[in-house]
C-alpha cells in the first residue's frame, strides 16, 4: 500500500510539472487519453489476464512425460 501511495505522489508531481510546462488544456487531454487507455487495457484483461491464466494452468491437470 505504501508503494502505491508513493507512486501516486510521483504521478501528481509529474502532472504538476507538466501543468507548468504545457498548460492546463494540454494536460487535461493527456489525462483523458491516459484514462481511456487504462480503461481499455483493463477491459481487455489488463494486469489480471496473466494472473488469471497462471491460476488456471496451475489448477488444470497436466501430463508428466518421463
């Protein structure tokens, strides 16, 4: 949990830096694009797809060849 909060702090500092450099309009559309990409990524499986796939293969019976 602590790492997540540190990551959010880093993201907020980066966004404030971008706000000073590019202006509020460009930053707004960059945030909108990032949110859209994140939503599409999660909708297509995102970070959970690999974990779900690994849990299925671990529980499925496998053949052992000797």
